[in-house]
C-alpha cells in the first residue's frame, strides 16, 4: 500500500485543524459548560498519557515481556486508584497556590527559585527523548504508508505542522491566563479518537485476522510458545520498574501534571478519574495482544511496534490502516502539544523570568506571548534534533524508557512534599543532580557514543533506574538531615504536609485600598497591567473599589499572588507581591488569620477523623457557645481588627457578621464606634448603663471587656480584646414601669387615706344636714339641707370609688367571684375618669342594658374600663364624644367603648397589647395599661377586639369591644330552657 | 496522615484479588483475557471506593 506524501501531510493537517477547531469552539463557549466540565472529558484528557508508548510500543513490549506490557497501564492506574495519597493533596496545593507545573511546586515547597530551575532543566533534558519518540513514531508509520518519502522529510513536515498548531493552542488568550478548557476538550477528543481507533484495529485483528475469538483461541493453542511467553513475567523483571516509572509519571511527567492539575474542575472530577482513567487504560490495553498475534500470523517484516498500522495493509483493509495511523497521530500530537505547552511555561517561569523580566514600560502580555511562542518552537525542535541525531537502530522502547527514567528522579522530591517536612532544597537538588548524572552517563550517553568507555560497563536500564533512584534518595535524605533548613522551608513544609492548613498571617497591609494596590503594583508591572490584574482579582473575589476591609485586602493580595503566579510563575509572583504589597507589621508568632484558618478547617471537615474530628467538634461547640450567647460578643485583634461578631450583636446592631468581621473597628458606624472606642479607652473593665439613641429609640447597654492573653514562649502578649455588650433597654423600661406602678400604688394608698380622712367630716356634714332637714320646718332651709345631703352623698360615692380603685391595685392572691352589674361598673369608671381635668371637655354617652351581668370581680372590671376609657379620652380631641354601650347578646355581655379620636396606626396594631409598648410621650404612659387589660379580660373569661379606624374613613376613631360570658339567674335559665324545648318541639 | 477507610478496603481487595487470581491467570490453556477480567473487578472496586459520599461520612 502506497500513499502520496501530500495525502499523509493533508491527513495530519486536517486532523490537527479539527483538534484546533474543537479547542476554538470550546473557548468561544459554543459547547455547554456541562459537557466541557464533565468528569468524562477530564478522564479522556488524562488519556494523553496513552502516547505512542501505549499505542505502538506496548505491542513490542507484549512480544518481549508478555503481560509485562501492562506495566504502563498498571502504574498509572495505581496512581489514580490511590489518588487520595498523592494526587488529591497535590491537587489541593496546586489549586490553592496556582502552581501550574512541577517546577512551580518544587520552587514553592523548597522555597528556592533554584529548585524550580533545576526541575525545569532536568525536565527539559529528560523529556526531550519522549518528544523525539513521538516524532520518530509518526515519521516511521508515515514511511510505512508512503515508502517513497524520506523519513527526514516526514519528520520535518510533522514538526512544522505541530509547531504551528501548538503555538495556536498555547498562545490563545485563555491559555495565557491559565484557562485550559479548549485545550482539554481537544485532548479529550484526541484520546477518544485513539481509543476508538485502537479498539477498531483490535476488533479487526480478531475477526479479519483470525475469523473470530474462538478461532483466535484455537490458533493460540497451536502456538503454545506464545501463551507461555505471555504468562512468563519474572519476579524481578522490568515489569516492576516500569510500574514504578509509570506510577511516578502521573505527577512527574510534565504533560500529566499539566492535565491532572490544571485541567481539573474539582475533587469530584479527580474522584471520577480515579477509576475512570484505569478503565480507559484497561480498554486501550485490550487490543494489544490480538494486534500482535494478527501481525505475527500475517508474517509482517515490519518492526513489531508498528503492527497496528501494518495489519490493515496485511489483511487488505486500507481504511483500518488509515484509522490506525490517525490513532497514532492522535497519540503523538496530543502528547507533543501538551508536553510542549507545559515545558514552555516552565522554561518561561523558571529559566527566563528569573534572569530577565519585562520593565513596567513593556506590554507584559505581549512580551509573554512572544517568549512563549519562541519557547514552544524551541522545545519541539529540540525534540526533532534529538530524533535527527538518534541512531535509527535505537528502539523506540529504549527512547521512551530513557525519558521515563529521567522523570523518575523527581519521585523522592514529590513524596517528600507531602510526607517528609524535614526535606530541604539542598537535599532535593543534590539528590536530583546525582540521580540525573547516573541516568545521563549510563543511559543517555551510550545511545550517542557507542565507543564511550562507560558503555563497557555491563549494566542494563533497569539497574540504572534502580541505582539512580537509590543514590538520589540517599543524597536527598542525607543532605537534608545534615544541612540547615530555613524558616521559609519549614513554613512551606507545614503548608504542604498532609493534615495541615495554611497559616496565613493576619498582619495589616501597607496598601489600604484597591487603588493603592494598583499604585504599588504599577511600579513593577506598569499601570495598565497592574490595573487589569487588580481589577481581575477584585472581580474574582467580588470586591468593590471602595472596600478597605483588611480581611478583604489580604484576600485580594493572596488572589493577586495566585493570578500573577499563573502568569509569571510562583517565584516571580511572590517576589513582586512581597516587594510591592508588603505587610505593615511584621507578624508575631500566633497572630494567624483566624478567619482564614476557620474557613480552611470548614472545607477540610469531611477529611477529619479520630482525635482531629473530636477536636474539631470541640472547637465548633465552643465557638457555637460564643455565637449563640444571648449577650453581644465582639472580639478584637491586637491591631483592632474585628475577629468575631456574634448573632446577638448582629440582631442588636443590625450589622451582619459577614459584613464586619475582618474590618477595623474604625469602620464601624455610629453610635457603635464611639461606644466601643470610648469603652476601650476606659481603665475599668465594666461599665454600666450607657444610654444612646438608635433609630429614634433610647437604648441602654452594659459593657464588659477582657484582654485575651496568649502565651508566646516565656512572654505573654495581648492577642486582643473581647467585649461583651449587654442590651438592658427592656430591663430599664421594666424598671421604669415598676417605679411608675409603685408611684401609682403610693398615690392610691394616699388617695385611700385622704378619702378616709375626708369621709369622716363629710359624714358629719351629712348628719348635720339631715338634722337641719328633719328638725327645721323652714322650706328654704330644708331644700338647702337636702342639697347638702345630695352633695355629701356624691362626695362619699366619689371617695368610695377612689378607695375601691386603690384597693384594686393591691396584690391579691384571690379575687372575688361575685355577680357584677356592668352598668354600675361603667358608671363608676365614668365617675373616676371624670375626676381628671383632662376629661372635662369630653362628653360621655352611656347606653347600657341594666340586665347585663357577669360573674367576676367588679373592681377588676372597673380597672379594665378605666384604662380603656382613659385611652379613649387621650386619643380624643377637645370636645369629642365617647360612647359607652353595654348590651346582652344571647349568652354574652357586650361592652363597647367608642371614641372619635385619631385611631390606631395599622403598623402598631399588632403590638398594642405588648408590655411596655406605648405611643405616649415619655413619662405619660408606662405601656402596661392594655397588656393589663388583656390579662384581666382573659381572667374574666372574656375576649377583646379593637376596630380602628371604624368604617372606611381614615383616623375615624377606635372601637374597643369586650365580650364576657353573661351571668343568668336560675329562673332566667329555666325560662331559656323552656324556650329552647318549645322551639325544638316546633322544629320537630 | 489521614487515609480514607474505603481506600484501605480497596487495598485489601486488590491484594486478595491478585492473590486469588494469580494461578487462575497463569493456568495453562487459560484464556488470554483473564488478567483484564481481574483488572475490571479492581476498577469496579475503585469505583466503589471513590463514589460520591456525603460530606460528613468519614
């Protein structure tokens, strides 16, 4: 089968354009986010790991190592099946600190730009053979399809194409900003294509090569040596080393790091990939053996690795050949694109930017774009150079092994990030260099210099891998233990070590507003870039330009560092942020940002168990006590930042905790600011009865404070102040009400005494008047005496009412249960009300049924009526009229008090029976009258209704309706019963 | 260090499966795809271990 070179190049171009088209429409948002962010897309994009190695090399490995060829799939599957041990914590770190590559991670953990630079250099040297392997596989397979074409030309053409497309992929606006949706979608597509192509070739091999699965089994029985070799995996063979290589590659290879951590959309996606990716590799491993056996049966003389492409030719199916080629192209191009983008970012952040940074005058984005383009070109063409220099006899398996063994050197450093806080940069760099040196001498050099003296030493790659790893580990541990570890490294180790959280400092910042952030960052970045970055970070955090809360500004600083880290790498970003947005106070030990720590613990909650979970529960319990305390609790840091603002305080002040926590106390609004500041300035820790006005109402509070002391070594330092705010407004009103009641009771007692004292002379006057009337026959004198008697009777009645009312206010445990005439009570209440001069201008209209009787305490009913009538009087205008009615309605007595006053506003209608609620001026009323009325009416088994306004007119007066059970004498009841019987008989 | 319980169970399942299936896979005349069957069982166990759980389930 012979294809034209142009056909092959055209096929490659169309395929790469298709990939770019998918990335383009994804970045444009034409594919719904639901699909783009689906875990299946993530799993498929991770399929980039199934490169030429899984597609072509595994067929050769299957022939040599039997089931050992599965080491590739098993290694990567184990890394994902046990993702909580390695991948999950690293994902959390990379997402929190915007670490986009292994070099970023190493530089971050070992607090040294050198660690990042060393990682990048080793990665560059180690991974170049892997790029060369892809170029070699594509040019080899293209040569099989088009034997007349020169392999060098094919490789060159492929490199030109892939360079152009990688630049397109890698320098789009989204990619520069660290957004990878388009690329991830394209890579997921290419993974799907290669999987389907490989499965199709496998199915073709079984059915076209052998005629079905049964016939394949029969053929295998005739080839027992094949089955024997298949199952012969020696205990200490390369299988185990390969498994370790591919396990570590999940993090150590730049393309896997790029996809696993940058293309991830959350822990859920990783959990899905933890079994999804092993399934992908299981499926892609499945067709390897049928393809191998079909190729062997066909007697193909082509290199075993390329059987997937060859069997189509061998069995006369050109479509399968093209499909297999596209699958291989997919595997190679996907890996080259991702690995190049990852390496170019690493080179930019760790090789170029530490040496040269753009000035503030430059357009930083444009500068970065061109540097990235140049690096992409350099990385791909270094792979081409490696391929060009390589002896054609060198197997593609060896090339791949060399690359994976180089990346294995990062494995000790990666494990130490999570599990060994004592590790330091000196140990890491020493181990890495030593391991790489062994790799270079015994693996890399011999493939270029056959006559090297070292090549005489008989050592296979498996032993080289083991030796380099042992030396690496030994030096790493030994140097780390013997050398000093800096405080920065310890701090980073704490952050990276499992089960710890970031100890963010709670110091103030020199820049006090987002505008000052822009001014400060304009120096290194230029005004335009600084404005764009600060605006972007504010948008991400939903912070406005006028926000000056220290807590928000610290978050903004962190976000800016993370965003710049994505753009310039963590080392440069950290340098810029530390240099231009410094903290104003050098934070002391222990002054951690409690809010941030709490948020982190909250997010980590589901991962706590055992004692940690118990401690967390205890912490929550204590915190909840403070939050739910019915006293206002406000905790301030030593620099007057509000750390806690509990629920009671939120309710009292109307200021939400979320709005104020993290602010300076100076950001509080009045009257709270003056109240707290004045109290903090006082020497006394307790201050009572602070009165202030809030929303037109007088509030009263007691204040208490205590300094929070914290042990810091041998010294004790003030960590802050806790202030308790006790709202005593209601207690004050209650006290005022009680005082008022007490005064009223005194007046009552006084009135009773006065009434008693006046009663005696009045009685004397009445007696004398009666004597004059009865003993003198003069008519005029008799009339005068009679008038005196009437006036003294009236005076006695008034005095008796006063005495009765005064006695009603005294404490009684037992009330009378007598027959009460409602009319008499109304009359008496009217008399009492009339005594007040305020009642003089009003006219009372009484319409009462004398048969209206209830069972109860007359004095209490009088008290109800006095309160209601006095309210009606207070609400009435001068010259107004008050209607008093009492009627019998069935078995109820209905009393209505109707005024023509101002009425009751609808807004307060629901509250008029609340104790201490009053609309009267201070000192005029206690707010207890109607609540007392309500209470007495309930005691008398009645109910009360208030209608205001009466009718449709606004402010047309108020009508109070009281209903009580009617008292009926026994004869009345009998008559009623007879009436009912008659009525029922008539009904029957 | 916190190791989720399902992960430990997965580890035990993998170990037991490999222990039990080693002879079965290498049996003379056994089907060539037997290791893939075991692999599928391990992945199914992995799917169980990494299933979505309530946030408070530890």
